[in-house]
């Protein structure tokens, strides 16, 4: 360490100016005529005084920002409200301010991400805002030791109540507005809004709001979604959409990432704190929730963020439901309809056939794996690929489901020839998939059966049993052909395809 570091910056600067002024005077006085030397000494003293004042001003220009920066760091260490210090100068101290602000932003976001994950310990800001209470309750000040409900318990009760109310909600904007209002009341927010991505996934549409204005809520209910004035990939919302993860900005408009828009400026409301929480459906972001100005000096903490994520999860489920049962009742592995829901849809087709007999076909596909004992997650991955092939090949009026390692597809208004053509295309793709898997133990071949009414069976209720019989015949033959059920006669192979 330099010995000069033992002195303060102010003392070092003043000493430098004084030494420089005195040295200059001592060097110049001998050059002055002896008769004018007393006057020269006075000028030298004046130069030293001016040097002292200049040194004090230079020291103040350096020490002032440094002391403000030290005060900010002390407040951060104490867990107080994080204010971004703006320094509009262009010197090296401005670069230090920018570096500190970037570090604080990174630390806040990483701390929230760690604290929001299960099993993580609360960070400093969380502990300061929400002191730990081993009993799971908090003591209200001035209540004489009376126990107040734990905020987590209150949040859980609110979410359960909202989930119960949303079971019968099919008007998504109205349901979203009610849930946003409940979030505002629970977290003491100034306002909140929900935006959905449009079909092009390039822009956002305001779908619901709470706390902004009653006229805006009525306008959304009357005229429907309203386009917002910024692109989905811009600003803090864009960061949350790209990362598919919440972004918390507890410094509001002071944050360098914050982008002012004409809409936000026209509202005349200052954003002090902001949490942007994505709404995801099956891993794909469908919208973004914006929650503004929480009534807490520390801003949004891990507890509030976890609550908002659960609230957005509820909205995602309501949005899925309002898209229609075709999207809601799908099983996770194949993406096809759940078996019980599919049976209900097949029942509708059977009743339509009874009212107006036409043609109805059923196709069954069974994936015959090479050996038993394959890990369930690996087998599910292969079956998911088969489900994707069926979704790509089916028509909009067709219905498909998965039951263990078997798939069923009903084909309305389709005769035997059409069903065989559909099954042949599917079998070619599935067989190619089964032999191309990298893991030899996962490789499989497809046994397929087709039945049509009234060509192969006289009653549509017999289609399931007929398809099962055709698949059993395919497995009995041993080369996994595509088999069409032939009524009371033994099943015959139609358009045989040798299994690989």
C-alpha cells in the first residue's frame, strides 16, 4: 500500500496544490529584483491561498460522490430501500456508479431467484422485510403480544378461494380482473394488469387490469383486448418474456432497463416498483402480468414473488379452460385427449351415427417394444413422439387418445379404404421412428388394426372390440402388419407392411 493512503484524499490534494504553489514561488522569487521581492512574496502567498481553495474544490468534487456512494452501500447493507443514484458527470466516478448499480441489480435478481426456489434460505432483504417466526405467526405491533396470521397462510387461503371461484369461470378477462384485484388487496399494490401475446407472438394485448381506472376496465369488457404500445421483446416485459421467468425491478423508473412509453407517460403515475411475471402454458409463455408499486419500502421480495407466480399459474389454467375442452382435456405424455374424455367424444359420434347412419372408422395402434423393464420416463418419451405423429396426421374432426402403450383414433365420415389410407401413413412414420431411436432397448414396431361401420361391423359399439381383435391378429401373425377386421370371418391382412 502506498504511504500516501494513510492520508485522506482531501489532505493529499491540498498538500499537492500547496507544495506546487510554494515550489513555483521559491523558484520565481530569485528572478525578481531585490526591491520588489516583498511584493513578490505577497503574490506567492496569494498563489498559495488560491491553490488551497482550488484544492478544496477539487477534493469536494471527488469526495462528495464517494461519500454518497458509501451512504448507498451502507443502506444496501442495512436492507433499506434501494435507490439508484444518478450521476450525470462523465468522469471515472460515473463509471463506478454504473458498475455499482449493475451489481446491485444483478444481486437483487439473483437473490430473488434463489430465494424463490424451494428449500432456499431467505435473503437479507427478505429477512428484513419478513422476519422469521418459528411459530409460523407474526406479532402485530401494539397488539399486546396477540398473534396475527402468517402472510403465507393468508396468501394460501386467498389462492384457494380464488381457485374455487375460478372453477366455474369461463369469461377469462372478467376472471383475470377479479384475481388481479384480489392480488392488489392482498399485497397492497397500487395497480396491476395482464397482457396476452397475440397470435403472431410479436405484440402484447391488454386483456384485464385492476386499480388503473374503472373506465378502462369497462372499455376492456365492452370492446375486448386492447393493443399495448410497446413490442413484446422490448423493455422489462420483453426480458421476462425472453427468459420465461419473473423480472423484479424494485427501483421502478430509475432502473436503466425501464423504458418509458407514451401510454405510461399519459397515465401520470410514477412506477416505484414493478414485478413482471410470465403466464405459461405447458412451458410456453402466453402472457405477462405486471404488478406495480407494492406498499413495502424494500419492494417485491421472494414471498410476494412466489405468491404472484401461483396467481399467474391459476390464470394460466383458466385461460386453458376458456380455450375450449379440446385444449383442456389432454394428457401430458402424448398431448392427445384423456382416455375418459375421448370415450365421451366417441359416445357423441356413436349417437350421431344412430341418428343419421353414415360411416365411422376406428384405428388402433400398439407400440410393441423390444423388451420389458424399460424405464417409464424413456418409454414416455417414445410414446410422446408417436402422439406428435398422430396430431400431425389427424383431421380436425378426428379424435385420438392413448392408453398405456396403445393409441385409438376415431375417424368420422370415413370408410374402410380411407381408414386404411390414414393408418398406412401413420404406420410408415411410426415404424421409421421406432427403428431410428438411438437407444436399442427403446426401439419398437407398430401393430395396427382398423375397423369400419357398417362395412366391417354392423353396430358402431363393436368398433373397439373389432380393433382390439385386429391388433391381436397382427401380433399373432408376428410381422406386425396393418390388419383390417373382416366381420365374423378371420381377420385378413390389408396392405401388409413388413416390420423392421
